[in-house]
C-alpha cells in the first residue's frame, strides 16, 4: 500500500523556519521525482518545489526561491522541505506528491 505522510507543520512567526517531512511507504522513493505543493484558503493548489529522482535536480516557484530547500534521504525514504524566512503568504496546507499519490497535508501558519 502506497502511503505518503507529511509532518513538521505548525505555527511560526514571520521570519521563522520550519522543516517539513514526507515519509513514504509501500514503494522506493528514490526511483521517483517528488513534488511539494501547497493550498491556501480560497486559492488553488500551487506547486512549490520538486526534486528529480536520479540526479537531484531541484526546482522552485518564484515565490519561495532562495528561502525553501527541497532534499531527499533515500535511505530513510523521506523528502524534506526546509522553509526559512517564512512569510504570512506562505500560510497553507502543504502536500507532497509522488507518482500521482498525495499525502494528507500538513498545515503551516505564519503569523505574528
């Protein structure tokens, strides 16, 4: 059974940091590209970042470039999203996705 479980969300003040994790089970994460998306209230889901399977090439949306870093630990079957210098507009539910599968999401709230 394929399962993706996000964790690490929470409440943080502007300028703070969080690290999200996406733990995979039921398949080998290292064979796949992985993406992080987010959905803010009243808005469509948007892509945040992705990382390729073989060579680790990363991409970021313009809104998070320079602040977020995606990485993967294939030995742990886990992908991370390090989020620094968080802004209120980063408030959203964050999802990881692999091969058409989605996790349940983790809430990130940035507010003073």
